[in-house]
C-alpha cells in the first residue's frame, strides 16, 4: 500500500513528492492515498518543482475540508471521523493529515482516501477529501453444501445485502466455514471465496462461496499403551466423543474434534480415579494422519500408578448439619476404594442442578455463600485421609426479583408462578423449580430461560434474581381441506393460548386479539356434505386470580346425516345430533407436595337419533343422555420443555362416574325383554299376505323373531331397539384410567421415555350391562377422529387404526372395556429453537384391548417397533410421522401385520 503526500504547483504537470510513507496497513484494506497541495497565489509563470523536507513542513490554519466524489455517507460525519476540525493548526506535510488518514482507514469502509489542497489564502488552507468507498454486498451464493445449511451460514457470517465487502469479511467468512466443518470431522475442508462486480448496480459485488468439505476424517484406531489395570475397552468407553470406526455403532459416529478429544483425555483420567488410581496420568499422546486412507490413528501412553483407598474423613466448619448427616449424603466410608469422581459429585454435582449433594443441601436452605472443599491431609501407603472443609457463611435472602423479555405476557402471569419471592430464604431448589414452572407455561422458549444473579452481597446476605425470557408464539391455527366420504371436508381451528378476556372491550388490546393473561380459547369448525362439528372451549389457569385453581368450560355440537346410496347425497331426514357441555376445575395441592393436582369436572352429552339406522346402535330413533362426574389426581414433575421433557414424570389416575340410576328408577332390567311394551310388533302393511304359519299379520300384532304372528305377547320376541333405548336412555357406567409416564436423560441429549396405560369400563348393574358408548378402540395413530359414540382411540403404532379392537360374532368392532399398553421411546433433539422444535424418536410398544375383564390377560399383547420424527411449530402445533412394524397378526389373520405409516397431528406422545 502506498501513502504519499504531494505538493502540486499551478501547472498540473509539475508535481513533486515531498513525503512518502510506505507499508501502512489498516484492516487489511489497500488504501491508496495522495496528498496534493495546490498552491494558488498571484503567480502567472510556472515555477520549478521544489522538494520540501518532511520535518520542515509549513503550518496553516484549517479553513475547511470539502468532500468530493460520490459517497453514501454524510459528509460532515466523514470529516468528524477524520478528527480534523475547522480552525485547528495543521502542518503540511505533517502528522495531522497522516492521523486523519489512519482514522478513516480503521473504519474499514473506504478503498481509497485522497487529500488535496483546494486553495491557500494567507495562512488559511482549504482541503478537498476525495473518497472511494469499498463495494457493498449484493447477493451471496454458496455452493458445495445443502440448501438447508446455506441460510444458516449466511446468517452466522452476517452476509446481508448492503454489507461492506473487505478482506476482513472474506477472511473471517472463510475461516468460520472451514472451522465449522472441521468441528464436524471434515478436516480437509477448503473454502474459496470470489467477488464479482455487479454490473446492474452501483458499487456492489456478488459473492460466490465454494465449499469443498471433502470426506469426513475418521479414526481408524485408538491405541492405549501402559495400561494393565484397566482394559482398552474400558478406556475407549470412557472417551465419550472420540470413537474409532465401528459399523455397528449408530448413535456415536467416528470423528475427531480436537476440543472434544482433549476433554476425553480428561475422562480417561477420571475413569482411573473412579477405580482408585488417583495418580494416573497421560504421559503422552499422538495423533497421526494417513492421507491416502483419510484416517487418523491415536496413541495414548498412560501411567496408572497405585490403587488407593479412602481413610479417615473429617468434617470441619459445619455447625448447621452434623457430621453424621453430612456423611450420609457423602456416601463414602473408610476403606472404600478411592473414587475422586464420586467424591466431587457428592460435594457438588455440576452435571445436575438438583442433585442430592452437600452443596445443594446448604444452598437449598439459604446458604448461598457456602463453600465446601475436600482436602487431602494425609497419605499413608495406599490410604488417603480427607478433611471436608465447610465454610457456611450467612443465610441469604432473595431481595429483588425481576422478569425481562416478556413483551406480550403480562407480568402477573409470570410472577404468580415464581417460587422465589422477595424476603424469603434463598433456595436453589426453588430457583430450579421456577425455571420449570415458567417453561411449562408454554409462552416462552424453555431453552432460553436464564436466571441471572445480580447484586450478590454476602455482607447484607441478599441476592437479586433477574429472569431473562424469550417470548414465542402461543397461538395456533389448523386449516385443512380434502375429499373424503363422498364430499369435501374442511377444517378450521384456532387456538389462542395466551388470551386476555378482561381486555375484550379495550380497543388498544387488539393486536390482533387481546393477549397476555395466560387464558386459552379454542375454536374449531369441521364440515362436509354429511356432517358438521362446532366446538368452543375456554380455560383460566388462575380462576379468581389469587390461587392456582384452573377453570375450564367447553361446548360442542355435531350433526351427522345418512348417505342416500341412490343419489349419493346426504339424506337430511335421517340425522344424528350430539350436544356436549362440560365445566371443570383443577386445584394445585400442597400435600404430599405441590406437584399434585386434583381435578373435577361435570359433563353432559345428549344423543338424538332421527330415523338413523346404521348398525352402530340397535335403535334408530330415540335419545341417550350421558351425565358424568370425573375426578382425577395427577402428579406432574416433568420439565423443563413441555415439548421435549428431559426429566421428571407424570402419574395420573381418574374415575368417570354416572349416577347409579338403577338404584332408584325402579326398572327391572333383567325382565325388561319379557315386558309387553318391549315386545316386537308388526309395523308394516303386509297386504293380507299370510305368514309362514298361514296367519294374517296386521299392524300392531305381536310377532316372533321370524316375523310370524304369535298368540300373545309372552311368545313374541323382544324388540331389541326398544330394550336398548330404555337401557341407554340415561347412560350408566364407571370408567377408571391410570397412566404412568417417565422421562430419563440417558446420555447427553438422549432421553428415554417409558409409558404405561390402563383403562377399565364397568357397569353398576350387570343386568343392564356395559354400555356401547365410551369404549376403548386400540391401534393406529390414536387421533381422535370424528366419532359418534364417545369412544377413546388408543395409540398403538404398527397397526391400522382401531384394528386391535374386540369384535362381535359378525366381525363388527364393538370396542374394548379393558385395555393396557406399554411403550418405550428413545428421543433425540435435532433442534429446540423457539421457531421450530424437531426431535427424532425410536419406539417399542405393546398393548391389547379386551371385550370384558374375564378375557383380560396383561401378557397377551400385540407388539410393534419403529421410528419417527416430531416437528413443533408454534403456529401449527405438533406434526409428525411414524413408521411402525407390527410383529403380530391382526384379529382373524395369521401373518404379522408388517409396516404401517402414521401421520401425527396435534398430539404429544
């Protein structure tokens, strides 16, 4: 780069260099600078060139600096950044101009900076500043990587349109991409970046980024030298993220990442410490690269040392808890094999914020400033004595509790969930619980909840907590359309999960709807030529605003028409209507702990059949009513992300009960079919055609099951439609369900979910029998599709929908009165961002449904296994697809069912 100060006489052809600066580098940008001083005066003749020494420059008063050339910046702003000011004294040539050049160069915005003298009046000088801007970015094209990765690379490197393009941008972009792929094991990644002037715009360039990842570098072999106490297999297993090639390994592929390799070397030492070898160390390690095979070989030389045992363990400084109590938590006794890793975890387990260790024992009871250290005080032969030195410190109290980042959700919705209250004793356990409760609200990104400790004052014994939150979309929309059942089916669903009913009359609150109070409103409409379904629901999690008592209510109406098979149109004279109303409350309990919730609800359903004869029910005209009371007890501790829980469990037991009408309605259901009014009579005009016995049958005559006239009603067959209409006029039943759901973190982000479910539908009066409503239909995706009999669809993947449901003698599905199901899933998150959460899963499950309790066999199960993926987007809810293989045959078949594909919409499994 060339920097020059030039004096220019009146004739432009006469120039003489008076000062020359070389090799000036500002942000790797080539800046070409010339200072040309135009000397104006009363000269008419041209004088010869004169060399002016740098240390003999002339002093002037700066009268003005004018910007020449096309720039997109404000002229005065540029002059200000140069540091030159009107009225200041400058020397030409001199340091003032050089300093101005450096300041403008450091901005990294200009390709060329040139100072010229416009004129000189007495001792005042007027300068012109000619600037050529660096080009700006028009568009970026990245080749050599998947399109799904391109957007992230552009975002991570801030390659936005209008970005100034300089050598620094090119270099940092290249280094970032190369390092990113090296971290994934692509150590031969090469990146080439070219910029081409865009002829359609002014001073803009297009950037082409070519990425050649090459093949992933894998580890051919990890060789341990010097190990006799622990096997190669044990040490290799300790290296969690550095594995040699193995085609049988699926979850951990072989790749070399330097940072993780260094961490794994520490884990090798930890493996020795767990077995008592305190002095174990790595003498040397080497990583060699075979360029031809593109493979690495790792050699680790270890020195194991001697095996040690725990000696005497004494506690010092503890006044709050006894030695015996602390020893019980420590779980280490004299004579045990030395285990440095276990000792560290029992004092402070950094991998689990809610671990049962000594540090959490103190911090959960107010001792925020406590400090516990294990110190080796004596080593004799193979025995090590320890002192556990405890500095308890003063009790700390929560002082100021604040929440930031809730742009939509009102403060009170969050503050009522906080377990950390000002003035209360500090508790780490309550802090962790608060994070869970905020995450369970569903209004914030649970992965981004960040409690910051502020103003930690050990003298005053106080601490401020600031919860940093990131809002995410809380409303969802369901919009579907398609053809099925002989006509178009359309579905529109809206769910507002952070609604505010109290602001309905405030115009300012509509953005586009009143939001922020944590209430939920759902609207759903589904319609076709043959049916319509409408539903509305509302829930308030803090009914009354003072206690965690949830209130919910809903109403829905469905109308179904029979299909006329001749015209292929809906026959509106034959209909089936269902009206459903429900209201419920749920209260958070404090005993046994506040993870328990007691819920109660009352529901009413009215079924009305009008000439609706389908075989689903034995009667085509009439009504059935279902008035039920449901009580449930649930304990939920899973967290922190409701979409992807990583710990905790959910246990629930519920009972749905109807009044025992048989006790007080005076109906003898055992003899119902023998009573006159429930006997079968002729309802059609037979035009005097005799029956099989030669009798003329008139309308109203009693008949047997074959339609023949009988002498009296006692000989007539029972009219099943009338009998069942009487039995089910008011539905009578009880339903008991149990569910146990566990989440366990296996390793890293890998989570195991285990689930078991059981359900039983019974009758108070065996003569009345179990109702055909409210039954269990097992198999398939478990989606609650349109159903008229209040059935529950139970998911069991790998089989068609409802295919594992009991049938009658004619092969018609009648639903189960008992079911049980067992499921196990391994889940791994791909991304848990607020905009979209995605995780993959593999599952095994088994279950069965039974027609009655006598046939119940918990070991006679239909089994399946498979894999799937879930995508949760705030605007659309949960979507997914599963591929399941059924290992057993369907009822009535002999071959295993095989593969099934299941699409998941709106469910959380």
